[in-house]
C-alpha cells in the first residue's frame, strides 16, 4: 500500500457526537496500524451552521481520548491550511476547471423560484430534482444564450455553480465495508458546488482537499454514502484518482430503532458527547460523568468493529495492533449505556490501589475527611470491585469515617434477634482481648468463639455489621473493623447496643 493518509473532517456545528468520535478513532487506528498519518481538517464552509467553541471542543475531545493528530491547525504540516475557511481562495479555481470542461454550469435561479418549483412538485406528490430532465427549462448557463448568462454575470447577479450530473448513466464504485455499489445518475441532482457567498459547498471543498492533501482512504459515517456517487463523479471529472472509501455503520439507540441522538441520552440519563458542552443548551459529557478516557475509547472501538475473538479489554496500543476496516460490520451498532459503565468498571478495578487512592483523594477531602495515603489505598482496595466510577466510592466508604448515627429500621427488623444484645456483649469481650486487630486474626478469634458457643454465624455477623455500619451493606466485616481499629469498633458496639438495645 502506498503511504496511508487519512483525515477526520468534522464540521464545527456543535458538540462532537460520540459517533463522530468513533469515526475519528477508526481513522486514527487505521492510520497508526499502517504507519500512516492522521489529519484533522475542519470543514467550516457552511458559515450559517458555524458554532463558536465547536472547533476547540473537537480538538479537546480528541486529546482527551488520546487520539493524536499528526497534521492539523495546531500541529501544522505540509498540506495546510487545515481549516477550510482559511483555504477559501483556493476552491474557485477548481470550480472554474469544471466550468471549462463542461462538467459544471452557472445557475441563476433564486431561492424563491426554487421554492415555488418544489411546492408545485409537492402538489403532484413528487420531489423536485434539479437535474438533466429540467435544467434546460430553468435559469442557467445551459438554458440561456451565452450572451444572456454572461450579461447576468457582468451585472453581478447572484449565481451558484452546479455540477452537471449526466443523464441515465450507471456509476459503479466500491466501498471497503459495503462492497460493490451501482447508482444510476437519474436518481441524483445537479448539486451546488459553489455558492453566491464565494464559498464552496461541502462537496467541492471536500473532494479538492482530499485530493490536495493526498488522502488515501476516506473513512466516514454512513450518512455520507448518498454523497459518494457525486464524489466519484467529481474525481472522474477532474481526472483525479479517488481515494478508497469506507462508510461506517450508524450508532443506534439502545433499543436499536434509529440513530442515537442527544434526546435518547437525555431520556435515559447517559451522555452522547465526550465532553461537557458548555455553550447555549448545555450537554453532559463522558469525561465529566467520571469515565476514564481509556474505557470510553475501548467501548467506542467495539461499537462496530470486532476483533474476531472474545477479548473485550483493549488498550489504545492493542486496538492499533488489532484494528482492520475489514472487521467493521455493515449493520448499525446498538449503543448500550450499561455496557459503557461496565467498561469503566473494568478499568477502575484494574487501577492499582495507589492510583485509585490518589484519584479518590479530592472527593474524600470534599467530604471533609483526610487520611494517610497507605490507609486510603487499603480502603479503596476493599471496595473498588463495587463501583464503576471514582465519584461513587464515597457511598461505599462513608461509614469507615463516620460512626452510624441512625440504624436502618428494615435491617433491625430482619437482623436484630432476641439474643443479639447478649451475643454482641460477649463479642465485645472477645475483641477487647485481641491485640493484633488485623482482619484475619480478628476473624479467627471471633469464629473460634462462635464455634465454641455453637452460635449461628450469620446471625452474629449480621448484628455485628448493623452496629458497625448502621445497615446491611459494606465489604467483609473484619476488613472494616481492622481498618477503623479496635477502639472505634468497641465504641460502635457500645453505641449500637444502647441505641438498638432490647
Ligand atoms: N464535514 C463532514 C462532516 O461533518 C465530513 C464528511 C466526510 O468525512 O467527508 O461529517
């Protein structure tokens, strides 16, 4: 394969959807797998849809994901500028080439005229298509005499440049994911390539830039597949070799019915954007929800691509090594918010206690507690299998720091037996005698006592947990007592006995 050069080419029209992040990711993985170059090109030719802050958001999102841009606005490169509005002066000459070769023409129809035509067609339950069937009856440099349209140009009348789509011709082309495709041109319209505001449309700018930037593979969302026949025609009209194309299947709603949208996220409480979007109508982001970027990227990679094995946990490096476009499926991938949490849980559990403790520290401090590093490490080690997010750790460890002030009534009803007072008083005497308050030593002593007395282990342990924790929750009870220490354990037994009593 000659040099692999791929681009992610988002339009800065708002926050980048996770589907867009996945497109960027697949481009990146493909580039790195093939020792190629990953380019970020900002496609901002549609000034009416431009949203302030979106470009920065896109860059920050990629950075958070660990997707490193080789060539781009900030990175530079030999094929710049990498923002289409900064390349504005470059496109007109290409529209002119098509005009000269007879592949494009000037059209003077006003928006009002086109609107009227559309409405007329609607009345007959048809869709108006600006194409070979009608173009000769409309207001353009094909229907008008040369002197007439030149006069219009001289007068400075508004015009657009349209592609002259041939009539009734089969276009054959290939997509890496979808295979061979044939489209008849009679279904296509004479797309606008250049607008009266002096800007190219997406189609022209995209093709010109992919050509000038020597893009070898275009990997993009399925929503662009309908544009592909036009793009192929444009390459042919210019006499340029087209890149190879791969159109990625959609990310679907959790129920599989339709494209994943922001509204689905709002409804079900999960983000559909990588980062918090702070402008106008704000939106939640994976980063702020507490996801690790590695987990987020891992999850996204597997939404559409499969490694061909059962393996699910992949570092970015492993993804690069295993990725291939051939293993991207044809059908849409259902987004599963629970699976997203599962991925984060896996990454959290695999953190060392030291890493996790340092991540949790600020949350603990925010609750007003401080504790030595080694104690905090031991603590997170006890509960990390129980949470998916660092921010949720507090709810698992609050009782390590605060003795119960109240006791769960349900638990009392179920767990506090007639002989609980007697048994816990005895237990206290046993514990008082233990010097090494380690989990295993305490457990051993307590179990020996229970055995000798012939008590029901479950009953004793449940009551014990109730006075220590205040409810029926938490990790192994002797891990808790070892961490809070002998004094505190005895104090909690006393408090529980006098509070629940009987
Ligand atoms: N600017 C287009 C977008 O926003 C790029 C499509 C393409 O990759 O060709 O998705």
